[in-house]
C-alpha cells in the first residue's frame, strides 16, 4: 500500500504522522509525507530520516487555520495534485481539511485532529464570528469530499458534525506513540508542562499564575511565539521556568524525570504530549474537557479553569508520594494501550476499506453492517 500523507510542521500532527508512517512501514506500506506550514527544523528532519523508506516533500505554504491563508491553500492544492500524479499512491491521507475537496485520483481519507470553530467555542466561550465563514465553508467542502473522515476521539468527530454538517463515512482511530523513548526513571520534584505556549487552548497561563505559590518548580517546555507572522506576541511565563523549544531527546528526558505533568487545557482533542507524559509514568493533571475524559478517565486528575482548584490539587500531590506513585502507574498503564501498532493496524484497515469501496461501491453497505464505521 502506497500512501501520500500530509502533515503540518507546527504542532503534534507532525509527530503523529512520523509515528504512523514508521508503524505502517513495518507492515510493508510505503509513505510519502507532504509537510506544510513552515520549513522543517533540523530536529524534524532528523526524526524524519529515522523512519525507514519515508520520502519527505516540503512546502512553506500557510496552513488553513492561519491568517488569510487561501492563496497559499490554493498553491499547496496544485502542489499536492502534482505530487499525487507523480507518485501514484493507492490512498491520499490528509491531515487537513480543505484539500479533501481536490480531484485526487486515489481515494482520500481526511483526519480531523482539531478545528478552529470548536477551538474558538471552547476557548473564547462564544460562537465563532462571521469572519470564520470562509474557513467553515472550505472545511465543510473538504470533509464532504472525503471517502472516509477519521478523528482520534468521538468528541472530535461530534464537533466536526456539529460545526460542518453531515459527514460521509466516519471512524474513530486513537493516536499512538512508541513507549521506547519514555521509559520512566526515578522521579524528581518538579511539575512539567509542554506544548505550544502561544496557544490559548493549552491554558498555560493558569498554571503559570500559581507556579510561584507551589513548593515545587514548574517547568514550561515549548514555543512561546506564534508561528504565524501575521500574529504577534509571545506567551512568556512570569512564574514558571521556561525551557524553550527542546530537541525530542531532551524533552523526553524531562518527561521521564517529571513527577507531575500538568496541562489544564480548555480544548484538546487528544494531545500527543499527554500520551508521552503518561508513557513516562507522570501523574496527569488535565483540563476537565470531554475529550480528555474520553481518553484518560480513571487514569488522570481533572481540574476546571480555576487557579485555586489547580493549586489545591497540585499541592496535595506534592505532599502525597503514595498517591503520585499510584496515579503515575495508572497513567502509564493507560498510555501503553495507545500503541503505534494498534493505530497503524486501524489505519491500514481504513485504507483497504476505502480502496475496496471505491472499486466496488456496493461494499459500503456491507462494511457498515459489519460495524466498520460510525
């Protein structure tokens, strides 16, 4: 099976794409990765070169969630169609929305990792304004053009249906992560938060606000400045200790050593960083959102958007090593169920299904009757 897969280079989707490509490759698939958004960093190139047989193609065109991206989206559309014509893949796997409407020769699978409208509603606590109408229309067209729409959680799939209307065939496939890099070591007395600090959805400001009133230091790993040049400003922490953007090996070391991983997110459809923290045996203190409960219920502590409650929970964990040991073990046990092998098997089955359905449309009813889709 030959797969042409897109991935943005800004967030966790790139990590997800490499993990999936490696696992698919171990089962005989050949993946070509079309990376968009900004120039790949040296660390990203290093990670990509470690995936046997992976071809990487690079574009600096804006992503559809950035400011005024549509000329760039049109340019990258031409680029992707040319790539497909040159590579002749069996399947096009799109980790973005608008390109789902393109006239690819191969069947296309669209994965919804997050979206601007559900982000806005969760973070700003208001309906998205009319300025997002173009985005809504482009995403709806892309989803409607997919042979199959996939999301990592039922929550995200429901959000796509609510904001963009009825979808074609759908499936939930959770993300996966290799445990090899995140084997726990002796835990140290600090709290870690990692991710795009500029993203209001991560709610790092809440953790920073109480960091100076905790007995343990709070460490922030990740980018502070927004990657879109049209948007200025940075999320420089005032009380937490900033580590900046770390190479993958260095960040994994902090995960292994951290006793507590705190991400009081307002919106997070899955979060690779939480999975990495769970694999490292960190206690997970997470925002109380439907998607995070879907993935981590029974293996994490959940906190609303309240500095007083967050401080109380973290202070209680600092004082109770036996509770930390128990919760860290539960987090790791749950995280170990989200393997790249399981993820790749489910995607490979989805690829085979849409190829077969494209060839034999009557299979749609049979596949649905067998419970393959939601």
